[in-house]
C-alpha cells in the first residue's frame, strides 16, 4: 500500500510503483506480468522482487481486456445440486483441482447444472468467454454439454472417458475396468461364487466400464453372468440400499457384492444388516473409489482406490496445455485394491 498525498488511507500499489521500485520502465513490468517475453533475467528478478516488496496485485479485469482471457477455469458438475453435497468424490476432486490451479494463480469457479435449463444457462455463460476452459465432471451419455462446448471451441477436459466423445475431447480417468477386475478376482479368491453387483449409472463411463470388468472376470473364472445378480444404481447411498434389497429378493444365495461406489456400498451394508446378513461372514462387500465413505462405513470397506490427487492434477495439466494450444489428450491412471474389514 502507498500513502496518499494527505497522508490518509493507503492506496493499492500500481504498476508505476513496481516500475519505480525495480528501476525499470512500466513496459518492462507489463512484459513480466504477461509472461516475461523479451525481458532479461536480471530485469525479471528485479520486477518480481519489487512486486513482493510493494504488495502489488495484478488487476485481472484490466489484463483480461488486453489478453482476451478471463484467467479463470470452470469446474462443471452436470448433476443435481444435492449430489454435490452427498457424494464425497466431488469435493475431493474439487479440492484437488483448486490446489493444482492455485500453483498457477488461477481461480476455479464451481458450476452446478443438474437440469436442462441450468445446462443451457451455464453453456451460454461459458461460451461468452467468462472462463478460459472447463473441467467437466460426471458426464452422461446423451448429455449435450460436452459437445456444445467442443463445437464452440472451449478447451475442455472430462473426468472419465466421455461416452461417444472419447476421440474428440480430452479426458483423465482411472482404469475403471481394471479396478473392477481386481475387486471381483479378490472376491472370488475368498471362495465366493455368487457374486452380485450394484452398478453405477449405465449412461456414464464408470458405470459401463466397471460392469464390463465384473463380467470379464466371471467369464475367465467359468462362472455364468446371471442377470439376477446385477442391479443398477446411481452412485447414491439410497440406490445402494435399494439395490441390495433387490439382490437379496432375486438371488438370496448371493455371497458377495461388488458395488460400483463406496457411497452406494454404505447403503448395501445397511440393507444387509437389516436382513440379518453378516459382513463379511455371510456376504463380502467390495466398493470402489476409496472415498471418505469407505473408512466411515461399518465394517470399513475393502475398495478400489482411485488416485484422486493425480486425477485432479492431470486434469489441470491437460487443460492448461490445451488452452496453450496443444491438441486434446487422454490420460488413464491405474487403480489399487485396498483390503479392509468388509471382505
């Protein structure tokens, strides 16, 4: 802060103050603030030191008028608002992306668009240039948002392999199919032979890939794919509870359940307890995500760990590279089986 002529309230330091403190021209300071092109290392260090001493903060609005960029990123969740507060995965991913962008001094804007009207409004806002790119979370097959943003030329990275757009849109995903295979192999290694599953939504990449992995391991073990052992959920706790009730009614001899999310697995545990089934003695239960829901469950869940820190940092890296002019890219990260008390 700098005192005014009357010695009263301090005014915020300006680019002129930085230039005077650094002993360079205003133009040199401006070039440093916009990437340091055509600036000597000595001048750049002098400007950076002056910025620290004066406490100068970049006027993002003024810079955006010059660069045509907003210097912000959107975190777009195309789910009902209540899902954001119920599912711990969204908060973990949001925190990781926020931290990764903070290293670049870029703020992250949370956008919730669970209805078609909300999606239209958010799409208009994004394509008007209010953010430089979008981190898209929980895309469903047939959801037009990703395609609309792609057609508008908005840099975009999806969390999970976007169904129907995988060759056109950047994405970062855990290896859902391989993670499902690891879990089902683990359940079979315990001697379980009537392994049911509560799937994720089958219009999402995670739902499709985890079900595929389940079926592949049954086939390699010579076990029949029994439709009575397959129930669809929507990643909510309530759908896991309802799914387990349906499984028990249709296949009372079920002795293990692979659940496509930890939150749904909490609901499965509730239903099994109510039905008098002991976990893991009568029914082994495996989840997916290794979210906070896994360790909050009783018993604690054996699950598949998604590398959330790497997913968020890779999403940010790929998006910033795309904003910088690079082509779309795909990143698939390995998962890990975490054994706890439920198997």
